[in-house]
C-alpha cells in the first residue's frame, strides 16, 4: 500500500483492508498492562494473533516484559528484531526445528514448553553442543485437555528430568485454562478460573518443595481476563487478543473490551433491497470463531464465500450503495490477521501508519 495514503481518510484505502483503530487498541493495551501491575503480575502477551512488530513494541513500551509465541517461526522473526525474552508456548519436535531452536538461542533467550521426557531428551541433545542453555517450562493440563501433564507428581518428575538434562534449565510451569472462557456468569467463571489455576500454582509449589526453583508460573488468556491476573502464585499472564477484541471475545467469552480491529470492504452488488454483497470473504476474514459484524447497518445475517461477503438486512434499504465502503468488526482476530500482508493503523478516521505483518506465514 502506498505511503502517499498517510494522512488520508481511511475510506481512501483500497479494499479489502485490515484496519486497527489506534486510540482503541492503545487504550486496550493500557488496560491490560495496568491490571497486571495492580495485581503484581507480569504481562507476556501472546502474539500469535498480532504478528506485527509495531504493535508488539507498543505492548512492551506499556509494560510487557516479554512475549509469547505459538510457533518457532514467529519467535525467529521477533528475535531478529531485537526481542529476546520469548516464550514459545508449544512443543518443539523434530531435528529441523530443534536445530533452528539451537540457533535461536544465539540471539535470544527463548523458553520452550515440554510435556514428555521425549521432548526433554531431544531438546537437550540439540542444545548441549552449543554450550548454551535453553529455558524450559513444563506444560500442565489444568482442564483444557489438549497438551500437558496432569498436575502434581507427574509434573515434578518431568521437571526433575529437565533439571538433570545437560543444556536445559527448568524455569517453571505453564497452563491454559481455556475450558473456562465460555462461562457467562461472572461468579461462576471466577470460580472456574481460580480452580484451574490453583492446580497450576499447587504444582509449582510441589516443584519447589522437591528442591527445584520455579521462576515462571504462566497462564491466562484474554478469555479468562481479568480473573487469571488475580490468582495468587501466578507470575505472568499471556492475554494477547484483548488489545484487538473481536466478536468472539465479546459474544462468546463475554468481555467488554471495545473492538479495535476491523475490515474495510466495498459494496460490489445490491441484488435486492435487503442484500449487500461486499468484496471481502473467507480470504479476507474468518467466521470460524464468530461471524464478523457490519458497522452502521442492521444485519439479519452475514455469510462468507471465498471472495464475497453476503449481508442480509433486517429491513429493505437502498443504503449502502454500490461503491460505498462498509466496515466490519472482525469475527476472530487470530484467524484473520494472518490473511493480510499489512495493517492500516487509523487515528481519528485518518491513516497514521501502514504496518507490515512480519509474522505472516510463520507457521513452522
């Protein structure tokens, strides 16, 4: 996108385009950072749905002390741009990846999750020849039932295996209470989050009792915010999606962060007085987590095909017309941002910056 657009109204952008409202995003960043400070918890935002260096630097400037990634490729991008404290909240498996991880330790101080002695042996064999040390956290299954070790003695045993493995340093434990995020009742959600994280913190205490220092007790996402930040024994939370917010977080996870991330589209057809066709479909925005919501029209339904969006209105209307621009709140930012090459940063409806999505495609 041309730099000549800087200062122009956002409607000047060719479509479809991904926009972020800077005032809203920066307010969301401040809110997460201030909540963490109020509870004495570190903020290590998950960047898998952001992938944009300029945004991550805003989080670090606001008080985040490090970052979280889902994939090694994302960590490599961040490390290449000077970010050192990186948690890869995933298992790194196979010689192609462990060799890359060893190289990453030369320019950054990454942390990797494990939930098996097979991981421990492979990571140790990869890193030890470098003479460097890799930090490792044990992933604990606190109720999500994806990856992770059951809380308690099994975690202590795996932590001991990490401690005994040359080239590795046991840094702590990590969990994700994802099974709690859809609970609508605030009191019930608070109890569920507290119960899940209590398993993590008790397991951390068990590791300490076994003589292994625990520096990191990492958990918490946007869906469990702010309850996760309030739990005793937690050292850091990973909430990242809150800075954008989206329809998933607002309607299914019951959060009140204002949505900062939108898609700008052009109306390409008006086949009937109740139907709007736009130039943004599944290749522009996702509807897997939640359906995008058009701004300024009363939609009865929104459906996406590959290159088109179809909006059915509740009442007949001749607006918007063919050629008009229409903005939609993103359905789920994590599965939308990676579809784009750039984010158009907007303030007061004018284009302030155009940012390359540097982590796009980094899925390995």
